[in-house]
């Protein structure tokens, strides 16, 4: 059974940092781009960041550029999202996802992803 399990969420004050982890099991994703998305209450899910299958290319939403960093550790089958300078508007459930196509650069479209985690809550207080 393929699973993506996020961890590392929590409550933090504005300006603080968190590091989210996404651990995969059931298969390896070292040939797949991996992405992070988030969904705030009452809002649609939105793209946050993606890292290519090789790790050599990353893309970020404008709202997090310069504050968030996505990385991957393929031997550990894990993807990370380092979040710095957090703002209250970053409050959301964060999801990791695996791109369905191998050897891709990644996508901002949720429909391009095949596997999703259950999400981890991030709450930023002002």
C-alpha cells in the first residue's frame, strides 16, 4: 500500500519556522517530482512548492518565494518543506503529493499528482 505521511505541523508565532516532512512508503518516488499544496479553511487547495525528480529544479508560489524551501532525500524516501518567516496567512493544512509522471520537472496543478498524504495542520498566530 502506497502512503505519503506528513509530519512537522503545529502552532507557531508569526515570524517563526517549521519544517514539514513527507515520508513515502510502499514504493519509491525517486523518479517523480514531489509537491506541497495547502488548503486554508473556506479556500481552495493551492500550490505551494514542487521539486523535480532529480532535485535540480524547484518552483514556488509567489506567496512563499524566498521564505519556503523544498528539498528531497531520496535514500530516505522523504521530501521536506522548510518554512521560515511564517505569516498568519500561511495557516492551512499542508499536503504533499507525488507527480504521476516519471522524470518530470513538476507541476502546480493538483490534477497532475497521483498520490496524496493526509495533511498536517500549520497554524501561525499573530
